[in-house]
């Protein structure tokens, strides 16, 4: 691979603007050292033409460097970063400020050759989420008849926005009603001719909206979304919501309507709804009859979303038959708004079909046994035995269609996938499809790959202390080094892929990657991801009426 051109080009004399950057084309033609640990040293000596450089504002060391350059002397390319940023002499700093560079440890005689130089820009040590610095407030209002997947979609939005680092909270009118002593309400409560019940439902919905607005007002200097999860089936209700949001100013409004005419899918959703707290302890047949009566009550007054309602333009997304069709209207008119485009991305992916998603941590590996982090080590005998048990468990759980296996491309992933390739029984074997995806590989530790935590603490205490301050945003030094924040960004595409799947899937991954998936499905805050406890077993998520139910099987 060709070395990147040296990014220090000097201009001498503002008036003349003379380009002096003949920084030796021979330097550009040099190959980058084959050892990744040497790529950051850049110790090649180059001779530059004489440059009249101002030296009044340089410290002693930098003055000497400027003198060398002024006389056409030789200097290390790695030292060019010490020159100041000046209107007459603009130089891109190659590495971090010298005061922030960790002391290179004395590792003479180190048994594992841990003499690794760590150099990088100070700004590269920690990542920063753009949604944590850009202020953007949005209310999402769900619309649709009962059992059309509104709560499922709301929870999916909540999980995905949380993964993006966007503050988000859901306000469910049904939960609010039950918390106020109205649990177990029958279909009569939803009859439009019941004036007292109708007024109470309106009051509960507006109270949820007020709580939503209060939440958004409490989120300063960041992106935040409040989700109003209710039927909102009439134009009258939607206009009331719109006017209330408009009173605040600075808060956007978007409607998301779920429409379902697929009878088979509706029957699945109706059965899932029987787990609703309103039907706790009720016989299934009685509960089903009451729920269908509730749906008919709503159908009598249902008014689908329109482009314009009572003179107000509507910004909305419609999901038809669990993702068969997606309609958007006036959602992304403002290019400065980021959140609506993220919402659209997710709604393009999710569907309401039943399925199970399994996560299995591969290992133990030889590195696990020795206490080394990362690397590309093989499974131990115990690791192979675990994968055989996972294969047996999956054969018991799968229906006619075996689960799709997704794995990384490291040695341990390929071994695990091979052991899981055959499904079914010995008398009726089947073969699972295996996808080997590089994006499922472990978090890259950069220069600290194949080191133990104790070695990092001993030889690089500055880096260990920096990581302890912020484990989520800390980025490992060296080529390819990542933070958990980087890993989350890498996993987003795969999470959307899992949401798109109509069948079951088995994901083989490492503990750090598994933490990201668990955080998504559990709704865990980003900063808590590095602390999620991951067991040597199978974590199973089954589709439910509100999202996914989790089961952990110790293997």
C-alpha cells in the first residue's frame, strides 16, 4: 500500500503565496513499513528548501526546528507537527501535541515483544456522537386501529434511537390508563357513545402528550424524541395534538400510521394481544371476543391520515401490511434535521412477522484461556464442545426451516459456524445457510491486540486511565483501533438486517459485539454497554406484541 502524502505543505510569505511544498516525491513513493507497529513512527529524514519562517512565538525546541527548516536543514517528518498554525505558515499536525503523547515504556527484555509505540492525535482518543451535540426535538404520534403493531413499532423506534445516541422515551396511553386504576377495561369503555369514557380517554391522551413535551423540554443541547403511543384515530384528536405541540415552538411533529389488511397477520397480532394486562386471568375465548369488539368500536370512528387535515399540512409515514408498502409525506424537507431520516431508515426495515433471533458467544479460545484480548485464536476443546451443544439445542428449537447462521470471519467464528452447519436429526439432516460477514468481527484493539489487561495497565498506564474514564467512547490506539461507539456504528447495518429477516437467525459473535446486540434489544443506555454481563450460553429473543421477549439458556 502506498504511503499517504505528507500533509505538511508550507507557504512562505503571505504576499507571494509561494508554494514551497516540494516535500520530496521520493517520500511519497516510499512504501509504508510492513510492520503495523512501525507505521506511526514516520522517522524518515527529509531535506526541505530554505523557508523564511517566523520564530517569535515558538518555544525553544520548535525554534531550533524552524532554524533547521529555514536553512534548508533536515528534519523528521514526525516532528513537523510542532510548528504552529500561522496565517503565513499553515501546517497540518500529524500527531497529537507532544504534551499529550504517552511516555514510551522501557520494555527491554519483554518476553512477548510488547515494545509498541503509541502515537495519535489527541482528538482521536475519544469518539463523539453527533446527536449528543446537535439540538433537535421531535414528537412522533402513532396512529392506527388496535393490534396493528403500533406498540411494536414504537418500541422498535425507541430501541433504534437509543442505539443512535438520541434521547428517546415512549408515552403509552394504555399503560397510563391502567396505572390510574382502569386496568381490565372492557370493549364498552371504548364505545364512542359512552361520553364519560370518551372524555377520560381524551384526558389521558393529552396528559401523555404533556409528559412527552416536558421530557423534550428537559433535554438540552442534544437530539431527543418523544413517542406518543395511542390510537389517535380521529382528525379531531390529531388536530388537538398538533395545536398543543405548536404552542411550545422548536418541537417538530411527525405521525406514523400502521395499516394492516392482511387477515393472517391480524390473527397473529390478535393472539399476541391476549397477553395484554387488560385480559390477565381471563379465558382466551372470552378475551378474544372482547378484544374484537373493541376493534369494531374503533373502526366506527377511524379516519386515516390525510396530507392535509383542517388546513394543517401533515408530516407522516404510513406502513402498510407490516412493511409491504411504505408511504412518506413531507418527512425530510429540512436537510438540517437528522432524526427523521434515521426513523425512515428503521421503518424501511422492520416488519411484524413472528420470528426468533439467537445470539451465541463463540469460545472459549486459546487467547481466552491465556487471558489475552482480541487476536485470531482458535477454539479450545471446550469451545468446540459448547458449539456442539448449541447445535443440539438449535435442532430442538427450529421448525421446518433451519435458522440462518451469521458469523464473523475470524478463525473462531469459522470453526463455530462449521460445527453448526448441519441441522436436524441424524435420520433427517438439513443444512443451515451460513453467512460470513466481516462486520461481525470483534472490536479491534489496534496496538493492544493480543495483550492482556494487566499488560496494558503495566506498560501503558496513561491509556488504561483514559479508558477507565470513559469505556464507551475510548478508542484503542494503533491501526484499526476502535471504541465501543465505533463498534455500535459498525453494528447498525447488521441490526437493520436482523429487523428485515422474516425467518429465524443465529448470530455467532464475540462478547463485545454481543453486548451491542443485547443493548439494542434490551434498550440499554449506550454508556452502559461495556458493563453488560454476557454469559456462555444462548440468548434468545422471540417476537411479542410489544417487541421481543428474552430467554437466556446456559450452555
